[in-house]
C-alpha cells in the first residue's frame, strides 16, 4: 500500500492511499471520490508526461509519498 | 467576435446559454478546427446542412480531449439559439437520425421539464442504430432509444452535465403530464388476454413452465414465442429489449408479487426509471399473482432456489423471513448453490452468504475476516477499503 500526493497548484492537495498494482484509472476514481470532480475530467501528469489510464502505478514507478500533478480536462 | 452569444438570445437557467457547457470544454471547442472553419457565421438554415453531414455523436476523445463535430454543433445551437419550432422540427424529422439526436440533445439542455418529456418520449420508439465515439477514440454501436433513455435518466452525457429536470412521477402528480403510455401497450393487452385463456388450461402447461424457469425466461415470453412466430420480426425485437430492460432489473419475475407487492410499490414509486413500470406491474400483478397462487405448493421450492440465484434484492427480503425453512428443508444442498452464486460486498446481511464465504476462507483467518477488508482494525484503512469496495476495487494491501 502506498500513499500518493496529488497537487493541482490551485489549492487542491490530496493524499490518496492505493495499491501499487492499481491502474491510473483506479487512482483517478479515488481522487474523484475525494475531490468531487468526475474521474474522466481528471488528468494526472508529471512534468509533460500525461499518465495513461490503463498502466499500473508500479509500471510508472510511482513510489510511496511521490507527488503528482493534477490537471483537468 | 465569433464566440459571443447572439445578443438577442435569452438567458437559459439564469446564465449565458453557452455557459451550460463548462469552461474547459468550451475552450476546447473554440480552439477546434471544425469550429473555426465550418461553424463560422452559421444560421439556423445552414446549421441544418451541417447537421445532416454528421455521422457520429459523442463527447470528447483522445489524450487531449478533442471535441467531436456533434459537440461543436451543439455549441453553435446554444450560441445562435434557434426557435423552439425549429428545434421541434429537428426532432420530428424522420430522415436524418443525427439531426434528430442533435435536436433532442439541445432540447434536453434548454427546454422546460414538460417539453423535454413530451418531445423526447416519442423518440423511444425509434430504434435505429447510431455510431458513438468513446473517450478512448474508438467507435461503439448504440441506438436512438438508448441515447434518449440516457438523456432522460442520467445527468451526464457527452461530456456535458445535463441540467436537472423534475422526475416524471412528480409531473404526473402535479397534473402537468399524463402517465406514460407506451406504444407497446396494445401488444401487452393482447398478450394478457391470451395469458388469461391459457391459465384455464393451466396444468398441462406446468411441465412447460418448469422448463421455462430453468432456462431463466418468463413464461409469458416463452408462450409469446410459440404463438407469435408469424408476427412482425421487429416487434419481437422491441419485446425482447423491453423485456430485458424490465425483467433484468430488480423487479423480478412476478413470482411472489402478492407478498412483496406493498414493498415493491413503494420502492418503485421512488425510482425515476420506472416510468412505465407502474403500468406494466399493475397489470402483471393481477395475472401473475393468480397464477402463482396455484403453482405455489408445487414449485415453491424450486422457484425459491432459482430466485435466490438470480435476483439480489428479492432474495434479500426472503432470506430473512424464510431462512429457517430453507435451512431445514434443504440443508447442505442449498448452501452449495449459494456458494456458486455471485456475491457482492453489499450482500453481507444475509446469514447464508456469510456462512458460505467464511467456510472456504477459514484458512485465511489471520487476514481480515471479510473479503474487502472493511473491518480492518485501523479505522482509516477500513474507511479507505470501504471506498474502494464502492468503486469496485480490491482492498489495500
């Protein structure tokens, strides 16, 4: 179980607990449940890499405590 | 400027009509080439031509959420705000199904509640195929009536949050709308008459019905199929789809209707989806109730078993009242059946379900007792697991 921090630089900073083998799509659902936006409106990035929905966190090498950028579609 | 709303346009729901589409999506549409090239200076007439050229519907797709031409045209309609007559013409026209859908979508966004129901419900009879673009970029098949159903029941479609409209039964009780009359109603009435005639021959048919139950079909449908082979093919299709829609939901197959009648009635009234269901049910109750009374002794057991496997909510109530009977009568055999039937995290109330799940899992007792970890000692983790279960994800490790 890892904890990921998502920040949208506009005031929303969210800490989400998830498994390493969850996909980005699952992570978006968890974030959507916490922030209240719809999961398909969320875009998760790291610098200019937009993370795709079907790849797991483990494959993206997202570790515990890592920060991701939260953008909206 | 090209992106300003027509100054003569009225405000919709208290705001600039273009604001019905949210900011990000709006900017995406303004930057889209289709909008810039084709939608410049469109009027109501030229808009029709563009609409006739449409060949798919959808919201945004792809990694950078590119809007579809359908979206751009909806935006254009919001911008120029055509008259209601024009929109109704769009809906009534029969030749171009995408023009129809465009009109229906626009009306759903901007029309009053009564108008929405009045003009969109006839479109339920249109069963033509449509091409829909999914957010991943692929195309999928859908039908006109499915899209209308989505517009009337859900509050989000094609990446636009649909404005809230009153539920149908509210309008019915207010008297602004009449109760829904389905086009298939005449067919149902005929079928009922035939069923009544059949019930007189009852006993011979029971052997038949047993088979029906095992195959998981409603007896009416089986009988229909036998008797109506020479009927229009397309009506059969409407039947099947209607039946699927109705029977696959929690309503159930009318077997112990007389018992759960009160409960079902209250539940159904609260649900918005069962617009036409009240009608069907009222009629069904009369017939099926009678039938079931007779068959009860005979097939009671088998039906229960089957119902439990199939219907979630109904068996939920039944398991409470009848758990003792079932345990005495059927013992291990019924437990086995339960283990095979699909379980969901929600169904933790029935004693049966927990019993069967825990038996195979006794070896893993050192881990959480429940499958999805919602009784984890740490409250935060239990909370997180509960959320995950509601989203359909596995528990945290």
